[in-house]
C-alpha cells in the first residue's frame, strides 16, 4: 500500500465497522501500516478475515470480528472480543452502510403518466417500500450510533481518542433516485457535528469523511456495463465531476490519516470533509 504519509499509531487500537468492504478495508490496511492494532468488523466474517489476513501478511496486526451494527448485544460481544485480544478502542471508524433497491426509485423525475399508466419495473416515490427505507436509514445512521455508544465509553479521557464517521457527498447535495440513502447520510453528517460537541469535554474528537463516487462491490453493477464500459449513470456522474474520474480508495487515505493524527488535526472537530473530485462544489454550469 502506498500511503501519502505515515503517522505513528503504535499501541493504538482501531475498530473499523464495515471493514470487509473495499473502502473500509483500505482504511483498515492504512491504519495497520501506521502501527495500529486493527479490529475489522463486518457482518460477513469471511470478508473481515480476508482483510485481516492481508494485513497480517504485510506484517501488521489485525483480527476479523463478525458483528451486526444494528444489534447492540452483537456489538458488545465484539467489544469484549477486541478488548481481550488488543485492549480498548482508541480509534473508531464507523464505515458500515449502504443502499437497498427498495429505497430507490427507478426514474429521476416523477411524471403524471407514471401514476396513471403503470409500467412494470417502474418504481415511483409513491411506490417506495417503508421497510426498505427503514433498512437503509437504520444501516447508515443507527449503524453509526450503536457502535459509537458501545465503543466510545472506553475512549473517554484516552489520549488522542477519535471517531471517524463515513458520510457521503450526497449528504451535501442529494442524488436522484436514492432518497433513503441521501437522507441517511445527511443524518450521519448532522450526527457527526452533534457528537463532536457532546464529546468535547471528555477528550473525543469526532469528524467525518464524505466520499464521492468510488467503484465498490455495491455499486459496480450500476456504474459498469457487462462489457466493461461506463453505464449511462456513470457518464452522468462523470459529467458532473470536475476531475473527470471515479475516486480510487487510496484517494481517501490522506484525509483519514490527517483526521486521526492529533498532531495534525488536534483542533479539528465536528467537520465533514468531502473527497469527491469537486462533485459537491460543481453547479453543473
């Protein structure tokens, strides 16, 4: 892994939820490369173990832990496992999240004929499934709140304790078709600011990274055609991204390491940093 710079995280314990995914797996590897003992938490143990094994193969220290960020008992069990193996948490990275088709419309805009002429495969705002909306909101927002409740207790008054949440550039400007995900990430950004104030007297800094468009396992099918070409949605995204490309996971590492390192960002608290190639700054004109 090519780090933009290294910080000293020796003897620090980092907990990364959603750590079996592409972005948070990259975060986990970067923290380990800086000396942290990294607990990779994921609903799928095999995904967590895969990242942990890759870290250990490079000489780092890591374990994979299965857990459900929506189940407090599951998170407490994970906390106990990590405490026995590594000690208590110093760095919490809340990366679990995602979208669901049942919280997604199939068209950018609603037209009157969508209501009078039902077409198979078309999902309007009025067709959105309540359970699907709840799943997306809970996974992103509640799935950030519960791990913080569980792990932040151990972080109180620890030197250089920090929480990093993963928001999204669509928390700044909502994307078409995905009201549940956009709303949930906006809630994560707001919660980041609230929590930063709430924890300010007990020595825990709280910030968030808001990634733009990165190719991951979750969105690859929407952005890349079967023949490897860009989908129409990809072309639309790139037309609104001044830097004319998707992000590479390693593009996020400079921001992550800066926010984790108290020497570099010790007075940075309650921020949400977009890393999106200019997407959230571009008006389209």
